[in-house]
């Protein structure tokens, strides 16, 4: 996410021709959209292949958690810094470095010899995605004139939806086909030809741009955030396997101290040079503070649900990757449908009630799922899952599309870029934390070594137990949403003479549906 202001972005924007004959910018758009699609698919494609990865590599359940959580953690920790690097050193340059690193990391994932190598490669992949993804909309903003950006951002929204829907299905097909006997590995190796082509074409067609007043890097802030999250998440993922040792509790308690040090450091950095990683003054805005809490909790809930859902269908019910991937289609359709109508028709009329209705619908869907899983047991079918999944999908769509605008609506414009970057970062951090909590809410309900005939029922029971946790998180979200504005307004004017200093790429990205794991 770029964190620079756009009050002087016009000065840094290269001159672009709006004539139809100027095709370079459309090639550039195709390249950066492909990169965004790669990231979106990679976020959603892995879960469906987890059982195959576990069988092939002998990975422990904690390693499985880190294959997903490691990506989310590295991506979250690097998002704001990735945007600032592009502003300082050039968005094209940082984009190509990120895409090259993402492609290399994908190859390392695909050729991983053991679970440890796969986890490390996924962390590298998340870190390089944090360099690549923030540049996408900044490059679009610098390449296209204002009158064309509406069409372009509409295309971006379509890519977001397509990536979210196609990831699980693509992962299921690639795994099920077992291309060249590689089983799960093609879900990563497919990025190689795409990434190489993107690097070659990107170097030729993307125009370089920088921000003349980019904020400075805050590497100490990044280090403190990463350290605090590691001290919290690592004991959660390993604690059960190790018998919950004392050092784990000490580490989790110590993470609170690290976050306290982070707050003190960020306050001092804001005073000295005005470029902190986290703009603490934003938390004085009640709606923003509440919105950040909602984003964090929402990320936790989604992180728990998507992983345990995959484990339940494939390792509990014994379904194939393709059947599990196809079962999720009604959910994706529900999200896409509700996201489309929520911002355009519902929120302008009903305000925050739309978001709260979304939370309640998701709770209803979860309760239906718990009831059906308990009633039908191991004989449950994909068709019987359609109703709870559609209800949950509609509920999620009512939340993800308008949430960021609601959170930002009372934030002064001069801080909109920082606020948007922080919102997306916090959701990814919540996702990583939710994946870590799977050890507690899911595996904590399963005996250490259940008999083979008990594995399925044990996973089904653990799945139901986990959904109660997710429902509880959503109930908290529903209550916290009362602190959001009743009707989101336009961003509060700020800065000298009310000049609009909104970072347009960040603002548009804020309107895109949140990414799901």
C-alpha cells in the first residue's frame, strides 16, 4: 500500500497520452493486473492442497498452519514498507523486484524438499508479494488519466472477484490432475511462466514513477511488529505439539511488552520525522479505532474458518480436492453478489446496519452449518452445505465491500493513505493470528492420536467446535460495529485550506473486496 500523499502526485506522474493509439499503458495494465491476480490466487489456492501437502511431505499440523500463516504474516509486515519503497525508489523498479522475488519464491515452494523449506519459501513469497502488490494501483494511478481510471478500477474489482473464486478451483484441478506426478507442486510452479513473462513485458511497457514527498521507512517499527506477532503466534502453533511449555506462555506475555515498546517508539518517531509505520493519532478517531478492531477480529475469524473448513472436508469427510473446491462455489457466489449490491444500493440507504446485518447473517450461516454437520454426520453432502454457505457468503459480502469506507469516513484526508495501509495490514495480521489459533480451537478438540475409524468423527466434532468460536468472534464484531458511523460520510477535510490530499490509489484499493485466505 502506498502511504504517500497525493497532493503533489501530479508533479510526479508521467505525461500519458489518452489517445486510443497509445497502447503501452494497456499492456502495463494487463501486466500489473496479472500480478494482482497471481497474489490473489496464491492466497486462496493453498488451503485446498493442504491434505496433499501433508501426505507428500509428512508435514506436522503446526507446519501446515505456518504454510498459510507465514505468508500472511510476512505479507502484513511488509505492506506499508513495500508501498513506501515504491514511492521512494520507483514503483516500476520495486514492482519488478517484487515480481521477480515472488516468482523465485514460487519455484522454491514448488521444489521444496521438506516442510521446513516450504514454510521458509512461503514466508519469502509473502514478503515479496508485499513489495509487488502495493505498486499495482500506484502504477495504474501514474499511468492513466483521471477520466479513464473509473473503468480501470472496475476491471481491478473484476480481477479481485475472479481471483477469489478461481483460486480454490484452480488449486483443486492442479492437485487432482497430478501433473507429471508432481501432486500439489503445480499450484506454485504455475507462477513461473506467468512471472517470467511479467518481468520481461513489465520492463518494457511499465512507465516509472515516484512520489516527490514520500514518507521515510520505519524498519524498526516493522521489526517490532514482526517480533511481537512471532512471539504470539509461534507458541500458539507449536504449543499443543510440545505440551504447552512454560516458555510459550512467557513468549506470549512478552509479546505484549514488545507491542508496548512499539507504541512508545512510534509516538517518538511521529514527533521526530512524521513518518511512523503506524499513525497513532488515528486511534483518537472513535470510528477508526473501532474499525481496526473489526478488521482484526474479522481476519481472525476468517483465518480460523477457511483452514478448518478445508481440513473438515478433506481429512475429516475424506472428500477429494475437486469436490471440496467445488463445494465452495456457492460461498464465493454469495460473496460476489452481496458485495456488488451492498456499496451501490444498500449502504447509501441503511448505513452501518448493512454491515451489522452481514455479521448476523454469517452467524446464522455458521449455526446452520453446525446443525447440519451434527445432524448428517459423516454422510453430509455438498448439496446440504449449500444453504449455510450461501447465507455466510452473503453475510461476508455485506461486510467486506463497505467496511473500509466506513472505517475511513471520519479520518482526516491527510491521513487517509496511512489509514488505508494500516487497515489492510491489520486484517492480514488478524488472518495470521487466526491461523495460529487453529491449534487451540480445532486441534485442541482432537485426541493426540485418534484411531483410524475415529479420525472422521473427531474432525467433524472439532469443526463444529471451531465454528462456535468463529460465531463468537462475529458476535463481538456486531457489537463493535455500533461505534462505526451510522452513515459513512465523505472523508473529513484536512490539511491547508481543505486541499484534497487523499492518496487515490489507496482510496480505490480500500473499496476493493477484502482478500480471503
